C-alpha cells in the first residue's frame, strides 16, 4: 500500500523524541520510585476557578459548534490583552483561536510554507519543531545557539543561513529548552534581517509569562515596524496550568488571519465554546499563578546549580525563564541519550537528553523544574553520585 510522503518525512520526529519519558513511565509502572524530570508540566493543578468556569459554561449550554476564528468573548479578551501589553490597538481581526500552541504553529507554518521552502530557526529547539516544519513541506535550517552568547539567536548567524528558498524566521522566546529571552535589540536586529530578505517572523511565546526573577519579556510583536510580517503563538497550557485543555491562539496581521482562516476551518472548524469561555476568564486576570510558578522554578534552578555546578566537570546553565535548566555533561559524556538512560536505570532519575532538542545540545541534559524543592534536591544528589562514578 502507498502512503503520503509526509509520513516518511516525519518518521522518528514524534514520540521517538520522548524515549526517556516513556522509559521512565514504564519503570515507574514496574514499581520503581522514579524522580521524573522530563516533561514541562506546571507544578500545580489547573486552578479550581478555571475548571468551575468551564463546567458552568457547559451547564449553560456552551457545548455547540463554534466558528473557525474563535468565540467572540475570547477574541475580545485577546484583543484587550495584547492591546494592553503592546500599548497600541490590536483588533479582534488579528487573532485565530486554536487548540494549543502546537496546533497554532502547525496552522501558521502550513499557511506560510510551500514544499521546498526553508525555515531558519535556532538549534537547540523544542522537540516538535522539526516535525512541524517538515509537515508543511518546508525544510528546517538550524542555526546554532551558543552558550557563550546566552543561547540567544544572533542576526548575523541567521543572515548567513538565508537562501532564496528561505520563507520564515522561526523564533522561540522565552526559549525551550535553554530558557533564554531575546532582548529588544536582538528582536530589532532579527526583524531587520527578516525585512531585508522579505521573510515572515513566527514567534512561539508560550513561556512569556514565566520569566524568572522579574526579568522583562519583549514580544516579537512589540516593535510595530515589523508587525506586518510577524505572527505570535501562545496558549494557557503553561501560564495557567491548563495543558490538557488545549487552548491557544495565533496573533498576526489581519490579512494573514483572513488567508489562514479557511485552512483553520478545514482542520477542525472551531474549538469548544466552554473552553473558550474559560480561556477568556484566564487571560483577563493578572498572571499571578504564572509569576508564582516562575519564582518556584527559578529557585529550583538555583538548587540544581548549587548542587551540581562543577561536579565531575559538569556545568549548570541557569534559565532566564521557563520550566527547565540545562546541565552540560560534555566533560564526562558526549552521548546524552546513553547517559540519560543509564542515569534512569542506575539511580531512577529521568531527564531529557539534549540530543532530543538538536545537534547543538548533544552532551547536555534538560532537567524539568516542576518537582518539589525536596524532590529536586534528591534528584541532584542522585545525579551527583552517578556523575562522580561515571567520571572515574
């Protein structure tokens, strides 16, 4: 039997990236006490008031069909949110509501790219980005993000990677897995490159509310000089501890939304109205939950640094935002998958190998910051014991 070429293009780019997470779950099911630091889950359950809002909407009959753009109340809430944050009017015609950031990114890339196009992005990158790009028919062009420059994408590196086939500059700020935040001057330089070469800018900003130690965050939409070519995606999965509700959006030029709307409607023709009502309530309130979560995660990153930095030649890179810290293990191993699997088997600590996020992060580990302080300290003690033995 014959299959579409996309199935071959995506082979190995889905669940294969999460082999450590799956191995940890199997080991836990077998009765082992696993400290699982693989996935970026919020460290608190979905707030009761948001669940109550969804339930109340369902009981009020908000269970019918929606439209392809989004429910009016949610569109108004998004318009108010971005108008306030960007300090200029952002109308409801500039939004498309979708189930989560992943679906939003798929829609945007599918709407912008033709087969044979190229998408320039930083390496390391979130594990699904390569598959999202290839699913559109485009080819990812990774640009190394260097620890010595804070893992921030540099305009000169992007420009060196551009070819006549380049269509999109794909940003992620705050960045997963490194936790780096692009500065206004970074975004300005990248925007200049995009304008010079007539590129779209796509920015995944799902961690925008989760900056550590009150660091400022600047959206790729902040500079109106580039808003005609910039599309931002986000969701409530991280910021509002609601990953299972799958509620996100894309915000960009009104012309883009009008062109992409038929594709969105072809994909699913509307999200659930009761989830839209919950989302509208969530994003209309101050981001108190996200700020508290970010403070706890920043503290856990420091726990990891204090426990492991310098041990057996390891180095801990503190994030500026998000749910992860990175550990450089190149002094003791150049194979992050083998190291992480052995770590799991030996001391029952599960972390993600850097290789899952691109070639530039081979020899690193990504450690989630959603376990308690006590569990994080316990995991560090186990990693230290394993690393010291591994290095001898």
